[in-house]
């Protein structure tokens, strides 16, 4: 019986692998046409200063809807795009879209916000990145101080190259955030050499901080560390009021997460700017 069972197990596993492989091929195929078919959009998740309940920035998050595949989340298709050069085109599309959108918001009279754009590893290592960004900034007329690039620790394994790349990007006048901080393995001594501006505490620590002493200690440590390195700190993945309070006690006032807002469509950002402020003030967040 064990033998039969084993074989069925294998067949099941084999079929599953085959499905995964098939989906991957499909995603790759459709990704190639996604830009020209206008299948991407950007959503924007507010970053809030909890002391004022004001949005201070927006993180742009790509969304993909394909007629055959439906919605595919970036966690699934970005790694696939990373394996080809498609990610470069997608990355440039995101940068262009985000910068133009942010400029338009300002023209519409919304107080200036910083827009954060996630970079992929290939994009970060692409020698043409700086010129592409420069061109996009010129063409969108966005003041570079309102553009922030998000990188991750895993992109900065080549320390010397990373420092040089970051320095050169920063000459454009933009700012740099280290995303998902705490999940990688950048050493403290490297971190202090990187010309970055912001640490984003990974949501896995923030999410569990009210129920896990280990997580809350990690969050506390990262906040303290960012203070001593003179970096701003953002907590991502804030889903409830208890977490918010705890972060406040630890000295982290900039937060991002479902508690304030999910990522929202471009045409909802303007009203969200005013809604979040009035909603949370009336709830007595200050008290
Ligand atoms: P990320 O940059 O760390 O973005 C945060 C992710 O956490 C987003 O998922 C966001 O929707 C989600 N999130 C925000 N607040 C909460 C919360 O309170 N609870 C929970 N459970 N989740 C929260 P999303 O949009 O699915 O993006 C996943 C990842 O895909 C991003 O992680 C980023 O690494 C990548 N990504 C997204 N857009 C782009 C892009 O334009 N370019 C590149 N290269 N990568 C992107
Ligand atoms: Mg990010
Ligand atoms: Mg993150
Ligand atoms: Mg992430």
C-alpha cells in the first residue's frame, strides 16, 4: 500500500510542478505584450505621519490585469520579469508613470508628496538607470526631491558598487529608502556607508510586534539604529491601532499599512489625502 501511495504522491507532485511550469510560461508570454496592451496600472499606498495624520508620501505598487490570466500580483510576476530583460522596460514604465502622476497631483493642488518607486535588482545594476531617471524627471518636470527609490539589502551585496551607484543616483537630488529592512543581511558597518535616507522596517516584524517579544525587540532596535545613523524610519504593514501605539512609543511616527489605507487607484489618491486626515483626527487618534 505504501508503494502505491508513494506513486500517487509522485504523480500529484508531478502534476503540480507541471501546472506551475505552465503558468510560468503563460505569464512570461503575456508579460511581453503587457506594456503595449496597457495592462499595467499603478496603485498608491499612503505613508502617514501618525502625529498629524497627514499623508507625507505614496508608495507606487504595480498592478497587472491580463484578459486571459486575470489579476496577477507583483509578488508573482516581478520575479519572472526579473529573469528576462522585461523588468527593465517595466521598471522604466513604473518610474515614468509615478513621476508624471506625482507632478499631476501637485498641479491639481495637493500639497507636494514624495513618491516611492520600487526598483528591481536588474534595474539597480543597469548602467542606464541614472540617465533613464534623469530623462523621466526632465520630461515630467517633477522636482527630484519628491522622488524616492526603494532598494533592498539583497541588491547591495556588492558593497563598493552599490555605494558608487547610490552616490551617483543621489546626485540627481532624489532620496533612497532601504525596503524590507531586517530580512537581508547587510551588516551595520556597510549600512552606515550607504548613502541612504530611509529605513523601511519589514512588515513581518511590524505585523507580529504586538504578539511577539522578539518582533517588538527587533522593531525597537531598528528604530534606535535609524536614529543613531540619522535616517528616517518607516514601519510598513501596520494593520491595527495597538501596533500604531507601540510604534509611537518607540519613536517611529511614519507608518504605512492597511490600518490607514490599502494601496489605492490613482484617481482615488486626491480624495484619500483629505479623507485620511479627517477620519483619523475625528477618531481621536491624538488622544
Ligand atoms: P513591498 O515593496 O515591500 O511593498 C509592500 C507590500 O505589502 C505591497 O504588496 C502592499 O500592498 C503590502 N502591504 C501594505 N500594507 C500592508 C499591511 O498592512 N498588511 C499586509 N499584509 N500587507 C501590506 P504588493 O503590492 O503585492 O507588492 C509586493 C511586492 O512586489 C512589493 O513589496 C515589491 O517588492 C514588489 N513590487 C510592487 N510593485 C513593484 C514595482 O513597481 N517594481 C518592482 N520592481 N517591484 C514591485
Ligand atoms: Mg517597497
Ligand atoms: Mg517592503
Ligand atoms: Mg517586499
